């Protein structure tokens, strides 16, 4: 694997409904110069994909007021794309099918181009650990990038998976895993004016007795949690060498880990 920075070989465009607004939004991703990082553009406003620009972590990660950036950022981070301009027409990234697979496919068909500057990895000198109630998130020094995740949702039980970015296949094993939620939770969200675009076409939905629609993997929930975590780690602004151990972690805790890594513990 080359250690030079990468951008897109060509621009691509995707449109779709936002999971919260329910409105059609368009996304245009363009090649960007080396060392520029990933930068969202909304009108004249430029919002670099960096932790200090997080505006919310309750229902997905919002950046400078743009909702649900994590699935798109997960695809760029996992495919090693460092520099991109992302123009957005609305206040939300299109949900597509609720996974990052459509983004991976668009990136792969546009192509990835190597640039001349080297990547500058973040490396850890000591473990960083965050605990909150029964949730835990740890980053340990490691030569590659690995995530070990465990979740537990009552109707389907415990799911645990170890994913190594170098040895594994992000496009096949992680990217297709969709956003999930409980049917009652989705109803409650709709009453708050959120989740208006959520449907069985872009979410894996659970009720008290299990899945309502067919899962793509028997452990799709933990795979999506890994997808989300990778997307949140993209807010480091640089690639990371670490082994991440997560138990029931979510966007808020992931964001806290990013801050702690940047502050060296
Ligand atoms: Zn997600």
C-alpha cells in the first residue's frame, strides 16, 4: 500500500433523500489539492471535516450544520482518500440505502489518484481509554488500523467483530451494513421532525422480537457500528495507526476519542 496522499481521479455526483429531512439532496465530490483534506462546501461556506466543526452527535454526526456525514466520511477514510471537496445542496448527506456502499462504488468508479506528498499518520504513544456507564472505547498503539467492536441490542443479543483495514475488505464486509433503529424509536423521531426520510429501503428496523426487514449480514448491527466509528475517526483529519476496542460506543463517545487522540490522551 502506497503511503502517498490520494484524491479522486474524477468528480462524481449522487442524489437522494436525507434520512432526517426526507428531502432530496445532491452531493458533488471533486478532486482536491494535496494537504487540503476533506472539505464540505455549502453555498459559500467551507467546512473542513475536522472535529472542531462538529455541531451535533445525537442522531448521526453533523458537521457545520450538515447532517449525517459519517457514512460518506467512512468510505473516504477506509479507501485512503485524503483530499476531497464535497459540495452539498441541502442540509444533509443523502441516505442512499443507509450504508456506505453507494459511496464506495461511486468513489471506485470515479477512481482514486495518488498525489506526491506523503500521508502523515497519527500514531499513538500510549493507550487512550474512555468509559461511560457500560460503554467503553479504547485506542491502542498499533502498526496498522484495526477495530474490535462489541454491541448488545436486546432483541438480537450480542454481536462482536474484529475488522482489520489492511487485511479485510471494507467494501465487502463493512460498507454494505445499513443504519438501524427500533420501530418505536423511529416513530418517536418522526414526531420530533427527524427521521422523515427513514424507511425500510434505507434502514434495518428492529422491534421487540427481532428484525422487521431482512438483514444483509447476521451481524449487520456491529458492522454498521464499525462503519460509523471509522467515519467519526475521519474527523482526525489525518490517517490513524491504532487498534480501537469499542463496547457499545456511539457518535458522542467516538467524537470524544478523536479529541483525546488529538490532545495526546
Ligand atoms: Zn450510521
